[in-house]
C-alpha cells in the first residue's frame, strides 16, 4: 500500500531537546516493541467495542452513489499522478468523487501536495468557481506540482495551521470541505490538537471534514507499528467521535475496502489490494 510505505523526508532532530524519559519508557509517547506487539494483538477487539456510529448502511449507499465517478477518475488527471507515496488511487478516487458530489464553494486543505492536484484538476474541469486555500508549512512538493498560472488562482499559507488566522475557517459552509492531512501527532502545541480542539468546534453545520491516514478500526497498519512511528491522531479522533452527536461519519475509505470489497471490485478493481486511509466526517449540529 503506497500510503502505508511513505515515510516522507524527516527534518533533523532538535539537538537542544532534552527528553524527560527515553523512547519506549512508559512515560514516553514513543512506543516500545512490546507496545507495538500489544497494539497488533488488540486490533480485533477494537471492532467489538465501537462507541461511535459507523453508519454502515449509509456508507454503502454513498459508495454506490460515488462509485461510478471512481471509474472516471483517470480521465480528469492533469496534475495528479496516482503513482506517488502520499495519496494513492483509492483515496484519490474518493476525493475526486466527493468533490463532484458535494460541489463545494470553498475548500481549505491543511497539508497539501498531491491532494491539491486533484482539487485543481476538478476545478479546471468542472468546479470553476471553487475557492482553494492551501495551508502547507513545507510547500516544496506542492509548488513543484503546480502549473503556470496556478499561483494566481489559489491562496497558499506557508505556515503551520496554528499560526494562520483561525477566521480562515469561518468561510466554510454547507458542503464545503476542510481537508486535513496533518502531522498525525498530538502533543503540546501541535496542529492535531489545534484542529481538534479549536477548529472543528468552530465549523458551521454542514461542513465536510476529511482526515488522512486514518484506518479502520482506528489503528495504524502493522508495518507502521513495527516502524514505531508512534502517531496518535487516530486514537484522538476515535475518542472525539465516541458518543458524539455533532459530527458523524460519512465515509470511511478503509472500512469500505476491508468490509465491502465487492463495491471496490465493481467500481475501482485496480485498487482492491491497495487499502486507502482516509475518513470523511460531516458536522450535523
């Protein structure tokens, strides 16, 4: 799975940082080998205790509405290339179909790159009035994917999302999209905390939220656990959605690929073995 294998380019560690406890210690957020083994062993049990509403029937219905567009996805490619390590064919096809189904007026992407090329391609083909805002503190990949003239038609914030005006998100309304591809790490001052605690509660009802690198059942792939990435956004999001009547699950890409593969085989058979990792939510109250 491409999205499972992408580690990205890591910046150098801060040599001034002094650790309170060593990695793998029970006080450290960095998991040990035993922690990773325990997480893998407990994966099946996560499906037995789901304090959130998967809305399975609604997901299946939506999949059949979106599915015909998945087959058309390749016809829209101009900037986007599915052979990349960050946002593969399955996630890309769902994103493309969501844009076509929702027809948003505004899209704010927090974390940009290959995902942005899908939005730009859809805007060129169909959604000519779509207003695009990209928030990307490391914009080199994004800038390298843009075509001549794209800069004039988009807004790019080359800052961490915590450092841009929070009012940026106030323009989002019904069927508009907040697209999140964060650092995936909850820690003091992180983008994950800012988005979950400050931005999501501020959104208007009807806004649709995408979060990348979330896999059913809110656990990371075994290969990532073995690499001891120690990302924790998925666990925080699971807690956020538990007993939550304000935000609901619209579409869980990973769940569809795992539990309803016949839908994938029907509409996008070339991706059936490449499980995507995104979840789509909507604020409903």
